[in-house]
C-alpha cells in the first residue's frame, strides 16, 4: 500500500515541479537568439494559440525531447489536451507515456462594494458568499503544475483533422484581406489602398494615428498586401498614443506588429519566410533596465493575445489551434498517474483553468 502524502509533502512536490518548469521555460527563451528562432517559435505558437506562449514553448521542448527519445512518432505535436479531456473524447493515454508539464492558473474570487477602489477588494474563502451589494470578480492568483498529452500518446476513436488552407504562391487566403479591412474600419480608421510606395514614404504600409488612416500599397501580390495589412492592424491595436511604453521603443513595436502578422499568416498556412524579424538580442535590449528574457516573454504573449483576438473575429478557414475537435471546455488537467491503469477517483472541484467566470461552452483559450 502506497503511503498518502502529507499536505507539506504535496506542496514541496508541487513547488519543485514549478521550479523545474520555470527553469525549462527560461532555458527555452534563452535559446531564442536570432530572428529566425523567434519566427519558428511563433509559428509553433500559432499552431497552439489556445495556450499561452509560455506553455506552447514548454510543450514544444518536452515533445521534442519525447521524439528524440523515440516515445512519439513526430517532432511536432498535433493536438494536446489533459488526461480527463482526452477521456471526454473517448481516448486514453497510452501506458508509459509521460505528460508534458505546463503552468495552469490558480484563480480566486474577490469581492468589493466599491469596485472603483483598488484597495477595497478582498479575497473570498472557497465557499464564502459575498455581502449584499458587493461585486465579485475572479482573478488569477498563482500557477500550479498541470499535464497535457499529445494525441500520438493516446489511443481511441479517430479525431478528424480540420481543413487546412491550400495556397498558391502569392495568393492570400479567401476572405482574409476583406476581414482585416473590416477590423481596421471597426477600430475607427479609414482604409486607403494606394497605387505605389511613393505615396507612403516608400513603405509597404503606413498607420497614421493623427489622421486615423491605414494605407497599404497595391502594387504587390495579394499575399504581400494581406501580410502588410495585418501588420498595420497590429499597430492600430497595440501602438496607439495611449500605449506609451510600446511607443517609446519603436524596435519592439515593429517586432510586435510583424509578429502578429506572422501568426495571422501562419494560422492560414501562408508562407512566413518573407517575414523580417530583427536580431532578438538587439530589440530585447531596447527597453533599458529590463530583463531581456522577460521582454521576450511579455512581447510574445502580447503578440499572441492580439493575433488571437484578430483571428477569432475572422470568418476564414484556419489551421487548428491545438485543441482537439469536439472539446468545448476544459476538464481539470490532473496530476499524471500510471497510464493504462484505472484513473483515480474524481477529486473535489479545483479552480478552472480559465480566469473568467463560467460562461457558455466555447473552444477553450488556455494559459
């Protein structure tokens, strides 16, 4: 009979795993040395954009190690989900397969009778009810280790692959250009297609916050115009006058805009070889007094969130975001147990992975 762990032992195990994951993540970010490395990391993140870039990079590193050890057939995963999530789809983790550790959010409920006052919020106990007149909000208060498996580590009913856009050279995905133009206009900007670059200072595109205009030259092929339009839409969403810090470091701002365009293109199977990202060590050092590793992580997550926001509002055919088809909500991602044995009994409810209050079932956007 296996001895039950004490709460102190469980916390020590959890903290050790968190430290291991943070070290692995730090090492992965340190390896992003060149613009090409950054592009490859974002292309991977576009395939798993339902999760944070931190978790997508953790999954990438651990899956590659599993492939090198001969435990999975391909170096790049297809779909990843938690143990219980795969069970929802009728699949089981294969005996001997190790889960990939990720950082799952821990949330808490906070209440306030004067929500405009930041100091008035108090954290509610697990079953505590708010007082009459109080507003309740859920916030992320920490992270815990959680585990996911690639579909190649599971057995069960076939999971259908979603359609993938098939593009010819220089061709843009159907509806993408018009969908991006619509979002530019919805943001309150006028869209101006111009005949040549001489009208916009020799650039491919230009965003003017004073006149609230976005211009893209039309003497390029459809794919190049669409990529440029995505770049300018990223500027609209990320680099306005109210975004003071982003505007202070133009180098980082250009990286963010180009990276959003890259993720949007990659999500539509567009060729990303022409995207230009400057040397990572250079732009990450642009913000004086800040850790370049933290700048890289923060930049990547800002890029992912804006790219996902844009992609979610497009009526286009896109590649999978890494969530298995048919999975409409997140079941708790549990501590791994020996695969192939009966799963543990259901535990008491844990904090959900999502940081928002419960809502109608939709494809999950994970940490």
